[in-house]
C-alpha cells in the first residue's frame, strides 16, 4: 500500500512540475507587446511595398518569404514565435486592439512623414 501511495505521489509531483515547465515555455515564447508592435510595423510595411509593385502572385510569395526571413533575423525571432505571440494576444481582444492601435498610429505617422527605416 505504501509503495502505491509513493508511486502515486511521484506521478502527481512530476505532472505538477511538467505544468510549470509548459507555462514557462509558453511565457518565454511570447514576444513583448513593444517588440510585437515593431515586428508588425515591419510586416505591414513589407506587405505595402510588395503590393505596390504589382508583381505576379508567385513573385509576391517568394518576396514575402525572403523579406519575412529578414524581419525574423532583425528581431532574433522565429516565425513560430511570432505566430505564437499573435495567437496569445489575439485571445485577449483588449490586448490585440491596443497593439494594433499602436501599429496603425505608427503606420499613419510613417505615411504622413515618409520616415521609415528598416
């Protein structure tokens, strides 16, 4: 009986430790709001630049992939981390709205001033 109780306790302990590790990985995988805002500004500027040139669909896809890689390298992130962050913030409408309000404000400023540096 004591062996079963001990084994059951060990299983619960390991399960609890695993939950803490999963939470820590999820938290570390999410970009800060400030970083996400900067990444989104670059992503939207990239999209605007590519669409303005009226390339073929295949060329657009290739350009997106090349340029996206430059954005991920610039911020030292992966596409997966970016997507995880978007899913995380999108789960809270107030957070994603606040982030996109900042992005739109910055894009409007760039549009009126013409100042943008990649």
